[in-house]
C-alpha cells in the first residue's frame, strides 16, 4: 500500500498537478542554497559551542530518502538551528510541528514557539521545496500565494523558502537559505 501511495503521488505531481508559483525573491534565495549553506556551516562548525556543533552534526547526518511518504503525517518535534550572524550558531529547544500529505505534497506547520511558519512542500526541479510564511505567534499568517509580489518581510511576517529532506520515518529537516530575519541559514530539525 505504501508503494502504491508513493507511485500515485508521483503520477499526480508528474501528471499536471500545479505547484504554487514561487516569487523571484525566494527563487533567488533557493538558487544560492549551496553557497549559503557552505559558508554558514563552515562558520558554525568553527565558532559554535561544542554542544551546538554536535546537535548540528546530528541534524545533518543521514542520506535523504523519497521526500513524500505516508509516515510524514502527524505530529513532530522540531527545533531551529540558526547559522551565521552573531553568534555563529544557536540551537533552540524543541517545539511542536505538524505535517499532512495531500494530493500535491505536504502541508507543514510549526505550531508552537514565538516564531512560527506555515506553508507547503512540493516537488520543484527534482527536490522538495517548502514555500510558506513565517510569522510571530501574535500575528495571523496569510498564505504564501497571497503575499504581495514586492513584499520582503516586515519583522513579524516573512516569506519562507526551504529545501526539505526526509531521512527516515522519524527524522527530516527543512533548510532555509538566507532567511529574512537574524541569520544566514536556518535548519529546522524534525524528529519523532
């Protein structure tokens, strides 16, 4: 049944299911993903506290598997790791996140903490990409598709873009190149 679900999802995506449109600002951040990740990781590994570097190493361990799988559905623990800026590496405690598969990808929500995000993970050019809206908990988020074309973020609402990798049924990560606030590269580690 699991293989049939994955095959069916792949056919839906390949067969014309329309992914949400990515704005040029987020595409530019995504296009710099590898360069931003490399610089931020080198700085974090060289200057981070030993316990934070160990947590970062754990979050990045493992080979990505098929991105979309029924095992993604449900509640997850998630913790943010901010790389770059000052300090060079900050690892936060766990918060609550949720993922739900639908016919074109995954709906993702970070449900607790002062900084949250909500959006969709869909396949784009061979990789799973998250497009969403980051917001402080006192704000009401809007849909990514409804953002004004020129909107760059205002400190309480931000456009989010990330690469999603599922490592196993119990581990995944979202990696945010050039987030609008505070750091050069963020990793949201997802565990069960």
